C-alpha cells in the first residue's frame, strides 16, 4: 500500500472486544477513499472477514499513476483503481487484514495458499529460526508450497515433523510436502526474505539434479 499517499485507513471507535480483535488491522477506509477486494477472475469478494482477495483502492488521495510509467500499466485497473499488490480480507465493519502479497501467493489446485500465514505458523516451531514459503511447480496441483527453513543449532526437523507441527494450525492441504533446509535465507537490501533469490536457487538446484 505504499502508493496510496498519506492516509487511506484509520481506526474508529469500537467496543473493547472488537477493538482487541482489530488492533493489528490497518483499519477501515477514510472518507472519500474506497476499498474493494477482487478475486483472480476479476469478481468482487465479499466483506466477510475470511475470504481473501486482491486489495484495490480508489479516491482523491490515491496515486493515479507512477512517475514515468505508462498510465495503462497493470498496476491500475481499467476503471482507475490502484492494484496494491496486497492480498487482504475485509470484515463487515470495513477492517482490513493484510494476509500476503499477490506475487507470493501459492496457487494450488485453483485455491490460494497464503505464504505469509504459513511462514508464521512454521516459525512458531521452537526449533525454527527462519522460514520462507515459495510456490514450486507441481504436475497435479499446478503449484505446491515449499518450506525453506533455517533451524536452530542442534535441532532436527523433517517433513513428518513439519506436518505434525502444522496439523491443526492450517488447512491440511496447505501443509508443504517438502522441506528445504538452508544455512540461511537470502535477504533483500531492506532485510526482507528474497523469494526471488530462493526461487532462482531452487530452480538451479532442480536443473542440476535433472
């Protein structure tokens, strides 16, 4: 949401229980700022707080184009909405929860798997220092999640152990079949996991094996 300019969301007054539930949310939209969720087929997603979609934003404070960029580029829809690149849910009160980036989603069997949610659950394992999830090609499902994991010294973890840890935390079909143990996960200049580098490294490893 870096291109929305100043403010696009704000927390409003809620009861104590509801407030605790949304403290991690960016909040609902400001007046004159519109939000919508769109699925990968272009259809609108309902605001049920559970169904994710690509977050799109429109309003007088929202960027209409990038400097030096073609105004018709794919970052904007035909009707002028900014495609934030974030995948989010919106609840009935209008509160947003960001769950992933569109470029990092794993699409398996026609359904989305949030790499961010899966990473958080993997890193809840006491023996895991870092975890990143990338989508890798699969003949049956199109893509499947690959868990790229850095373990704490003296810790062992295999696919069966990962499945046992994730069972009950995420949907069963989200659980990766493969675990890739690494000494470290490559980072970007800003310290984020570089999934581009991970994908390239995994693809190179596959080519060597084949």
